[in-house]
């Protein structure tokens, strides 16, 4: 990218500079960090701490909210005047803990063995 900029500054056309360096003119003309360099990710100032995330997860996994969707839990908490975080943050926390699924308590029926009918003579088993 630096070679393209040097050629362009020296008076070479952008088309020729792109051909010589192998960089497309669209990429070279794009503002921002040079291609291949990734800007440092900025951590938001209002990001929840690990303890706050654990508190949100504990509230969502409590007996009161375990059968509710994150949106329902958010609404109930707001009615009480409690604000833990936004709905999207609730989903983010649940996704990080592999809990974004049907949160209701569903009946788990054990696998049953199919009855095996054995006939030892004619006319004993009818299905």
C-alpha cells in the first residue's frame, strides 16, 4: 500500500500505480487503515463486567424466569423498576453460555423398549 502511495505522489497515474503494485484502485482510494492492518478493537465504556454478567445469568436462570423468554423477563424486571441490561445484551449473555434455546422445562420421556411378542405355537400372537 505504501508503494502505491509513493507512486501516486510521484505523479504516476493511479491506474498505472495499481497495475505495478497489484492493488486495486478501489482499495487504494478507500479511506481508513491500509489493507491488511486491523484497527484495534475498542472496548465499550458501558460494557458489563464479569460479575454483572453473572448476575444477569443468575436472574435469568432463577426459578421465576427460567420458563420465560428474555423479552418477558426484561419486561417483568422493568415493571419492578429493575434494569439489569438491554434485551440484546441478555441474548448476548445467553448465547455466550449456550442457553439461547427453548428455555421452558420440557418433559423428557425415557426411551421405551418395544415389546417383543414370541409365539411358541400357532394362534398365540395377533397384531
